[in-house]
C-alpha cells in the first residue's frame, strides 16, 4: 500500500481501478513540400473542421457544465482565428516549405512557451490551450479520429490517471466511465479542475504518480488530496464507511435541495454559507445555501504578496455577487492580525496578538487600506446583493467611524459617477463588550452576526489557538449561550436581524436551541448547509 499526496481540485472519495489515459500522441515529422499554396489550403480546411468540432464540444459542455464553464471552447475557437497564430503557420509553410503538421506543431510550441513565461496566471493557463488546439488540427491533418482516450469496449468506470488533461479531453470523456481524475501535472485553477468540479467528479492534480499504475486498485480521497495505491483490506473497509456516509449526505442533498429552510411552525431561517474566496462559491450553490453569510475577505490579502488592489478586490467581490445571482453576499471586511499574519503589513510583534492590533482596529488606524476595500465593495454592490460586515467591534465609536468612512467612499464614488447598490451594513458580535452594548449597537446597523469562535475565546479568556486548552474551550458554555440570547433580544428590540456565523452555528445539537432563542440566520460551511436544514425542518 502506498499513499501519494497531490493537490485536491475537487473533493469526494472513490475506490476503483486505475486506467492510464492514453492519448495517441501524433509524432509530427518535418517533410518538404513543393506547393505552399496547396499546403496552406490543407491547413485551412483542417482549421475549419477543428472549429466545427470545437463548436460541437461547446454545445455539449453548455448542456453538461453550463455556459460559463463551456466558454473555454469558445476561447479555443477564437484562438484558431488569431491572426498571429495563422500568420506564423502561413509564414512557416511559405518560407520553409514545410508540411502543415510541422508548421502547426512548431507554432503551437512557440506560443505555449511565450504564454508559460508570462507573469499573469490566466495567460500561463493559455499555454495548455494553445497546445490543445494545435494537437487537434494536427490530428485532423493526419486523419486521426477524435477519441476519448478510454477504450470503448470497457464497461466499467475508472480512476482516470494522466500526465495532464486538456479541457477538451476532460469534457469528451464519457462521464459514466470516470470515477475520478488524477493528473501528475496541472493546477487547481486550471479549466480542467474547474470542469471536474462542475462535473462533480473527485479530482487530484500535481500528484507524483509513477508510470506503472494502469490496472491497479486505488482509493482517491479528494477531500484530503491523496491517492492510496493497492490499499489494504482495512483501508478499503474504512473508506467504504466514509463512502456510505458521503452517499447518505448526497441523498439528503437530493431530498432537501430546493426546499425552504422552515421550522414546523413556519418560521423561515436564513441558511447561508461561509466562504474564503471565489472558488468556494461552487460548493455554496451545490449545497443550496440561500446566500453567503460570511466571506472572509482577508484570504484575498493572505494569498497575495502585496496589498490587493481595488480592482483585484472589486473583481473578486463582483464575481461572487454575480455567481450568487441576487442572493445575499455578506462580505466581512479585512480581519487580519492575531493568528492571521501578513508580512507586507509589517505588523509589530505583540505580547498578546489575540488582544492586539487586528481587524477593525487596523482598518481604522490605516484608513487608506480600509477605504480601498470599501470602494471595491461598494463598486461590486452594483452587480448583486452585497452586505458589508465589520469584525471585532468592541465600541460604539468604532461602528460610527466605520460608517463615516463608508459614507465618504459612497460620496466619492457618486462624484466620480460610479454606480453602487443598496448595501446592508452590519457588524460581527464577537467581543463581550459588543454583547453588553448590543442594545445601542443595534440602533447603528442593519444586522448582527455572532462570531462564536472569538466570542468564546474572549468570554472564557481562552486562546482559541492553544490546543492544550481545548477541554476548556467550550462554545456551549452557559456564559456564551446567555450572550447569544442577549444579542438576539437586543437585535429584535431594535427591529434588526441576528445570525451566527461562527462554527457553533453548524453544531446540529444546538440548532433547536438557536431556533428557540429566536435566531434569524445561520451561516455554516457549505457541506453543513443541508444537515442543518434537515435539523431545522424537524424543529417546532
Ligand atoms: C468567529 O470569530 O466566530 C468568526 C466567524 O470569525 P473568524 O473565525 O474568522 O475569526
Ligand atoms: Mg472572529
């Protein structure tokens, strides 16, 4: 039994036989031609056939993975109409008097190396695409059929292993024959990974597998990003148990998808999901959350080597708002400091970082950073239903100051003629001070979202990072529960709503208690949406 770690592109567990994806690589030979005009016409015909095939693939992909994900095949068609690409092929045929296959292969390689040298991640990804379209044209020129790489007489489904898979190869695979994808190369942001996610197929990329894996039994664990070759009986039994649980969850999903989250007595609870970035939205939609209750925007900063620009942030927020198509998207403003340190912020070392320079404290102290984020948020609000939420509030003046800065930003945008939408403005309740002031804070904002992770830490005076204190860190502590009740009551007295976005919100042993307390919203990890909905449906 050998365990090999890769990078998870899409979660899920499968047990099955490996099939090495074999694509007939065309060996392209350089041959001398005598009639350049006739050779270019041969290329032109092959190019037209390739565009027709890609249009067919686009139609297939629209049906299977939706318009947005299918768009890559439109990009491929456009690449085959690119003047630089066509000029290069033509020039090579005419000046070097070489065959079209060779001219296309060389052009494809040249363009791919230019793309892969670029700094821009999006352009880097195009290297694989230009190779893909070039191979398609070469196959047509050489009269090789477009096949799915899995032999057609096989009845079973396989774990498909390949060095890399181009998007066109991925979409062409017969889905009923694929249990999982595992590639030796590839990135989690590639279109192939995106397609795997939308096709709902567990996928690993960047997995250093040897060449001799064809026909071997394996477990692919897309949740933890590993493949286990030749698993022992015990391992298979434990994974079968996990598979059974996963299947039950999927059945639950099918049964509960599309249903409203209402208690037996008819109270509707807003059941939202927590995300860390754009890539998590697919899971939110898949699990049928009614909105996003916590977008931890600091991940945009953590993934970057320098301050993300207004436009970079705007694009991320806009994408999420558009993908959620009018459903609520609550974006929490920057919450760094404490356990989330970022080098380029140059934060001083602190004796007690959890009690230190973090979240809204940094934002108010360095308003230029905060205003950049607020501008991006308000600009994105023109594209969907965005709400802003401020973390780590302890005092009234902090809320007032944050609102003042938000007003300044709105005025600036108005003066610049930049559109923005209606934006709910809320705060997180995660300090005991905010709980005690909840009555007054409620008059200032549109909603409260209780951050039980920090509220437990600050109420019980327990560092949430310290594993030694795990037995003391009790989110069910009566002090915490009383605080939650106080916050809900204060919110309702002021006519605003209150939710929970900390981990406790997903604790199904507490769901009934929260409903009885009068909670209006729960925001949980995407995978917990349906289990929590299931619980709420059974509550009076
Ligand atoms: C919380 O504190 O409960 C919370 C949701 O925020 P974070 O876990 O990101 O601090
Ligand atoms: Mg918190």
